[in-house]
């Protein structure tokens, strides 16, 4: 289970930022050349080397990556895992939904879900209760 990380990067990402972040997660530590080569494996793709550099720097400023320099070479690594990012994005979406919705709207939405979705919500509620019980027992 991916818990929400303490570190919270800026969640808004463009398509190229998302693609490059996926590459970084897959490779763990990257250089501009690693990312550029990975993207150019698609023969129908064109992307300037400098564009990769710009996006890596932008992802660093947004808090997704950490840049390190060894000699003249720069490398980047993710600051949070893919699973933590998914948990953060889900958390933000759910909070956004709850913030603009009144209880009747939320209840109506949940009532309209199919059986599989309702089973997932029940599983989530069960897991949440277990987490809260464990937290109380540890105090």
C-alpha cells in the first residue's frame, strides 16, 4: 500500500513531463542521454536533446526529481515512487470532490456506483477501520 509521502511535488504535469517521469521511474537514475535514447526508440518520434534537459529541469523545480552532479555529468532520480504519486493524485482528486460536494451529492454518487465499485468502497472502509484501530492500539 502506498502511503502519502511527506514530500509533495506540484501535481500538474504536461504529457512530455509525464512521459519522462515514467522513464525515470523505470530506470531509477537517468541522464539526459538515457531519456533521449529511450524516447527516440520510437522511429516516428523526434525530440531535441535540449528539450529533454529542459523537462528534467522543470520536473526538478516542480519537486518530482533530484538532480545530482558528478564531475561534468548530471543525473536525476525520482523523489517519490510511482505508487506514492498515484496515491497523492487520488488523494487530491478525492479531496477536491469532497470539498465542492455536499453530503447529498456524495451519497447520490456512491448510490449510483456498480456492485464492483461498491465492493471496493467497502474494502477501503474496512482497511481504514483497521488502520484506525492499529493507530489507537499504538497510543
